[in-house]
């Protein structure tokens, strides 16, 4: 039985009712009269009231409707941004900056950006115990992918290898294509509902032509929050084999109860830390990918200067204003957001185990706002491999990310099936590397009524296969 979203999900009706043309972005109807304004004023923020994002040219919501040719959508649970109304300090900061009606070049060495750098340092010291960041060993960048590309150009010559533990965030592969480097994938071991590093395999892949390791902490999509002992072991191995650690810590603020985030730069060994570059942003913590900005740092002055020479930040004035606002006044909102998502993890994990036997889910994730699903039973039931093979016999397209021929996989078929039968968009495991053949990624950073509607719709659609 199909489950309707709790708020008018039909895109055409939304556009018509709100007077939004298909080529016009009109945020006014969505932003006016937030149901959470009074609560926010009292220090309590509203994550429970669904926010209709349809008709805003959203990659998260509007793109699935277009690409999947969906007649309606119950929930978009693919791309990793959040559905919540943003922290009120963001709107206040943007409003203040917009009162100055000029958008000329930004002086990145002026007192304002310098004070902003200090606010990043203070934030990371307070929340994550990072004591080695300084204004002279950190740089600003447009985004974490821009930073990773700059870091790879600095330490990994074209043709060299980059080590990754998989399943891993798919867009890292695009960064490697962009820099002319090649992945060497160490597939993790899945034991007792949790992914673990295969240490023997990891070291075997640390060959002389491997120049960097992308460390994702917390790990997207598996939800691992690496322990201090695990990070030390990674650091020791990389130091031994002369491999620079690129530590992507963009999900650092999303750690579930009972777990603790350890920043790579807080490890006791100065030598291990000096063999690394840390990259992060508030883009995930406060859902600001539309106003992108990121930062990176290294205690190794040689590594830092080599990377900085490859970086071209091109700061966005409104992006800077939004990030300044959250680092100076957004912590209370974020703390409540993290608690809400933690409860979403509990709800999703329990619901799937109790009501959707064709999907397998492991232990509650230690971090991120993502859930990694094993959909092998669904794949077999719908004949996803045969359907993928049939698609691949047709004319194939060229990926705009890799420049290579696009191959349809069984998880692509699964993603289409859920979109067209449950009206829920999930990310296929296709892009997450070795070990992701039957995986689907689900983003649960949404209002619980939407999460509940999505899970109920998925359960109903899967019952039809029985």
C-alpha cells in the first residue's frame, strides 16, 4: 500500500499553488511564517514539522522527480543534505549582510575573514579538542572536494594510487578522476552488524606507488566513528609506508549516543599528525552546501604550503556570512539537531528490523545521518541483475563525472524500483566501491513524520513482492 507524504507531495500542485514557474526559484512561500519561530525564540528548535522543499530546484527533492519520472514523492532520502529549516542565526546573518547592497570582490585577508578563521579554530578546540590549529596553518576553500583535489595534486602525482577503505563515499572517486590518480580499495569486513577494517589487506595495498589515503571519519556511508586506537594504527601504517593521510571530518558533529569522535589531529604522536591534512566544513553540520565554504589545515608546514599552492578558494560573500553566523551562534541549534537525528536512527533501525524483513540493517550507526541498507533479497526478488544486463545492451550514456561509459548495475535498478513503487528516493550502492554491490544509502536527516511515511511506504511496496 502506498503511503502519502504528510505534506502535499505533488510538485505540479506545489508550483501552481505557490506561483512558482518551472524556471524560477521562489523561496518566499517556504521561508515565511516558520512554525518553529516562536520555539526558536525560546531556545527550542523545531525539527518535527516537515519543510516542503519541492519547487526550489533541490537536488535532494526535485532532481529525483525529474530523473525518475516520478508522479509523486513521499520522501527524498538520497543526497546528503538535511530537510530542516536552517538555524535562525543563518537567516539573521544573511539578512544583515544583504543590507549592504553590493557584491564586489571579497578581501580574504581583511579583519573579517581573519576573525572568521579564529572562530573556526575556537569551534574545533571547544567541540573536538583540536589544539594544533592556528591561523598560519589553516586555509579556506570553496568545499571539501575542492580541498581534496588540491591535497591530491600536492601529494599524489597523476598515475599514483590513493588508498580507501570501502564501502566509501562515492564522490571521492570523482576527485581521483579529476586529479588523474587511481583508487586502491581495501574492502572492509562486515561482522556482527558492523564494518571493520581488514588490517592485513589495508597494509598489503600500501605499495610504493600509493601516495595518499583518504580517511573518512565518521565513515560515509557505513557510519563508523573510528576509535583512537584505530586511528593510531592507520597513522602508524601510513607513516611507515610514506602515505599522506587526508582526513575528511565533515561529518564530525554527527555522532550517536555512546560514541566519541576523535579528530586525527588530536592523536598523541606529532609525527603521525604531521603526516596528515585535515579537511572539513560546516556544510554538513548546518546543511549549507548551497552556500559552500570549507577549511583545511596541517601541522606540517611543507604539506600545508604545497596544498595551499594548489587551492583557489574563490570565497562566496553570503557563504562566508552564513558560516560566520553558525560558528558564532549556532551551537545550541546543532546540539538539538544531533539529538533529533540520533532518535531518528533509533526509530529507523527498530522499524526496519521489525517491519521490513527484505532489508537488512546492522547495528545503529556510530555517526553520520545516513543508514546503510543491504537490499540483496530485494535485488534477487525483482531480478535486478537481469534487468541491469538488459539495460546495458542498449545505447549507453557517458558520465559527466568520469567521462566513461555508464554501466547500469543491480543497485541502480533497485533505486529505480523504490522510486517508482514506494515513491522514495534512495542512493544506489553503485558508487560506493568494493563491498557495496547490494547496498542502498538512506538519508534520515528529515522530520520524523517524513521518515515514518517513507519507511511505511517502503514496507508496503515490498509486501507486494511477497
